[in-house]
C-alpha cells in the first residue's frame, strides 16, 4: 500500500509563514495560526512542505489504509487560503451560513482573506471539527 505523502515534519512553521510573499496573506496566515492554536490548544507543526497543522490523529479505513494526519490545518495556496476541517459535524452547516464569503468542498474551506469572514464563526468551525475528529478517532 502506498505511503502517505503528507507527514508531520520538523520544518519551521515560522520559516514557512515568513516566506509568504504577499504581506496581507502573510498577516492572515499569522492570524490563522494564532486562532487555530487557541481553538485546538495545540502548537502548529508543518505537515509536508506547505500545510500548517494542529494536533494529530490516527485513522484506519475499512480498506485497510491507515495513517496519521493533523486534526485541522491550513495552507496558503495561489488564490486562496485552504483550511482543512472535517467533512461534517453537528452545527457545521449553520456555522458556514454565518461565516461570510467562502467556498467549501467536502472538508476544505477556501477563503480569499480573513477580512471576508467572521473569525468568531471560523473559530467555532475549527473547534467543532477538532471535537468531531477526536470523537471519531479516539
């Protein structure tokens, strides 16, 4: 079975953040790091070369595939900031309706800039996602 490409590393979160060229995006990612640290009570860690993750959990699928991943995380991508949450948890859809300007895939939230969204709602989304992952995988 193929090994996961995205693993926790010893790379510096500070170096990753400081290398973000756009000053506004860099400030947003710094603020997101603080928000996620507060919401998760976990310190940031790099997962692969470009994901800032918080906490970890071990998963095992029915197929037998298993591995470790961060509870939640984010990455500064070309167009948006990708925020990695869990696919569903109680109250998620209601929170998303109050969040502000965003796009949502199954478990990935895309925001252009933090000023487009309600940060208190985002903090609740992060906390709800972490609680659900811990419930499912502990």
